[in-house]
């Protein structure tokens, strides 16, 4: 059995993009699974296939294999080998062990939290392979949790559930990150429990010192904890009382002072500006304002507004650490937005560092969706 795609679908795969949508699939099996993809008689790729999904074809290998399932699991093996040294060096750390398309493992995320692993599979073909995935992960941790509550599974025709696959899964795991520790709610937390893509950027904050720092869209206080090591006062702002409760608990775990404020970020920044407040460093790590391409114009305005407000609150020589996790807001658009925000604030911005997602969240240049996190460290002049 094989999948046949049209010319447009073939062009995508030949350019090494991994996705082909339903509109470009001419024919295929009736059931989900792993199948070869052809354009006429020409072999193109091996792919995860689901005729029920609009994202019908997800390629994972561009040459034939005798055993398609084994070829896919070999990609997992290679991903784990790339993280092996980090796991041995920091067994209590937090790392992404498998980054979906970035590791040629479409629809599969595997995250490691201080000796415990959470897997999230959002492509139908992974469901039958979960026992083999679980067996390969067993030597690496004390427990494995399948956190299959993502809405994307429903689009694949998959059930939603959260359950252990082996081991005693704790309610929370403790992760060491740089000089701080934080608690991860494995079963109820966002995504697989936490946001590992910002780990290196959070640790970067440990190198800065000052009087006052502001962590906006703080979630469980990740950036704020690292800032509290070097700043006299750190304020963490989030609209979620539950997230701030976790931030306070994390602060107590580290014996660090952290002030939390439950507020709408846009409103709170305006209030601070009216009050004449000033800060030495501000972190902006908002959610993905642009969930889809249709949201981009509105999202651009929101990113610009929040950055404009932050720039106005910074002292001369202060630092703005600004992020966007919307892949639709490209890096070029991200820096264009920052430029316009600085111009409207009548301040100059000097780039200190251009950064992005951590090394364990690899980017495929031919699959731009894998490059989603932008992070800029800027001096306000």
C-alpha cells in the first residue's frame, strides 16, 4: 500500500518539508499507519499517514526502508543519543528528548523532568508504537507518563487520556535548572508539565544584577527565580492565580524573595507607567498570540503594544528580554516589531544577544514550523 500525492505535494517533500495536507493527496490506504509516499512512480518519503486528518502526511525519512516502523524508531534512538551526554551530566535537569519534526519524529514529544519522562503523541500512527517507545525509554528514568490530553489528538481521531505507562509517576517532579530548582506538575501542568524551550534563556538571567526586575507572563515563575538570585526586588506578573501559586511555592523551595501580581499584563504595564515605575530588567515571555496565520496582524499589534510598554518602563541602560513563541511571527517580523516599538517609545535599542529555543529543540531549516521561539536581549538607550 502506498500514498500518492500531486505535484504540489511532491514539491513540498522534495524541498524536504515534512508535511503534505489532504488537498494534495490523490489516494492512500483507508486506515492510518506508516506508508511510502509516491509521485507517480517516484518514491518520495516514508510517512505517518492519517486519512482522517487535514494534516494527512508527515514524512520522517526520505529513502526507502525494509521496515518502516523500525526506521521511525531508529530516529527516536538517534534523538536520544544526542541527549545522552546532557542526561548523564544533569540527571536532575529538564530536557526535551524528542522534538517531533525537529528530530524527524512527527507528532511525538518526549520530555524529561528530573528522572521522570512525559510522552505526548499527537499523530495517529504513534499509538500502535507506544509500547516500543515506552520500552526504549525505560532505562532513562523512574517513570513514564502518557500525557495524551492535547486537543490535537481529537483532530487525529484519537482518545484523550493521561495515564502512567510504567513506574510510579509522582504528582510533581523537582527539576534542577542552573542554580535554581522548580516543581513540575506532571499530570496537570501546561504542555507536558513545563516549558523547556526557554531553559537556556532562563539560566542566562542568572548572570545579571540590579535593583528591580519584572517578569511578565511569568507562569510558574521560571525567569523570576533566576532573576531573584541577582536582583533586590523581582515582580512576577501573570493572569493565572494558580500559576502564581506555583511561582510562590518555587520561590520558597529556593529560599528566594519573589513578589507575585495577578493581573492582565497589558493593563498592569500601563498602571506601572502611569505610576512612574522604573526597572533595570524586564522579561516578556507571552503566550503564542498568533495561533494561526489569520491571527498574525492582531498578534503583531499585541506584541508591539506589550514591548512598547516595557521599553517605556526601563531605565536608561536597562535590559529588555523579549520572546515570541508564535512561529507565524517570523524572526524578521519579530525584530521589525521590536524596532517599531522602540521608535514609538522614542528609545534606541541595542541588541545584546539574539537567541531562540534550546539546543534540545532542534530546527529544520526546510521545515520552518520547527523554528518558533525567538528571544532577544536588548539594551534600552
